[in-house]
C-alpha cells in the first residue's frame, strides 16, 4: 500500500447546520485521507439563518497548537482553509503556511465569506482585501462569484453570465497569485449550474449539472471538500472539479427530496457512496 496522505483542515466548528469542519472532516476522511483539524472557533450553529448562536473564539489556541505540531515534525500533503472569523485569523493562517507549507503541500483556500452579492453577517467591508492576501499565497483558490468580485474590487452582477465574463474573471483571479482557480456558481442559463477552472497551463474547463431551485447552505463547503479529496486521490483539476460538481448536486438533490430545511445543510452523507464510486 502506498503512504496515506494527510490533510489539515482549518475551519470553525459549527455544531449544528452542516458546514465547515462538520463537512470537511467526513468528506476528506471518506476519500481515504488522514484529516487533521484545526478548529478556529466553536459556534452553536453557523451564522447563516440562525439567531442567538454562541461563538467561542479559538484564535489564541492556533499558535500553541502549531508550536506543538512543529515538535512532532508533522508533514501535511494539503492545507485547506475556509471560513475565517477575523483579520487576525487570516494572519495566523498565513503563519501556518509559513511553517507547514512545504514544496509538496497543496494549499487550498476557499475564501468563504460571501454569497449572492453580499458579505456574510459580521464581516467588515475591508475583509475581502485581507482574504485576498491569503489567496495570493494559495496554490488553488475556490471562490464563488460574489467572493471573486469582492476581492477584485468589482461590481457584483447576477447571472446568467457570458463565457467571456467568466473567463475574464478567471484571468483576473489568477493575477491575485494562486496558480489555479476553481470558480463556483457559474451558469450560462437557468437550467444548469456548475464551476469553471483555470489551470496552471492556462487551460479553462467547465463542469455543470442540472440546477436544483433554492439556496442550500454549506454546499460550497461540500464542493471544496470533495474537490480536495479528489485532488489528493490524484485526479486532475478538471476531473476533481467535475466530481465535486456531481457530488454536490447529488447532495443538494437528496436534500430537496428529503424536504429538509436548507439552513441545516445538505445531505452529503447520503451521497458519499456516489463520491467513493467516482474516486475509484
Ligand atoms: O459555510 C460557510 C460558513 C462557515 N462557518 C460559519 C458560517 C458560514 C456561513 O455562513 O457562518 C460559522
């Protein structure tokens, strides 16, 4: 057997309402990858669609955890970050990259901070500029269209989009610094929804699935986690993106079928057999 890869997932724990670590850990583990976690905060629920949630900030624990890991000489094949609650947490993730990102470590940054043209609650308008600095240090970034325009200082436009607009956006995102871009929320009509990627050789690819009406909380985290799992299973960027689009769409379809409230997240667990089949 070949060596098992190890990923580090740096996200909050939202105890209820599947997103961030409660999505990343099961999906990346199911892909066969040893998944270490660094929880950045503990919330009773995520912040989208609930009121009165608790928020225990774990910023002060991040460097002591990193110090201990350094004594162990740990190696990570990937470092994956998502929702980060403050400017300071973005700075600390950059420090984690300085310490643990080696030549063969894939740094995947999902600048999870906005959707549908607006920043998530609690973020200052200056936050996207800070997140852009972290994206500059990543190998792959996975923004949606809102996050992309906020980081680029451009105006948000509702879809459907043109191919020229999407490809222009991909090019401008690559200029931020990450070599490869996977853009989510791409649609050229109202029937299909998917993603577009620009790889390090300048090649652009697309992956689509039939759109399921509605807004599904946590689907971006399901997508990015499946993408990383597939990449760590040695799929190409294009293949990993197509697998992640198909798996996310299945999870969303199962959520719609089950008639579940969207704020509790998508039924990604029920689609795991499909993901494993696609990973081979
Ligand atoms: O999935 C993004 C996310 C992660 N973590 C927290 C959130 C959100 C989105 O709202 O509130 C705490």
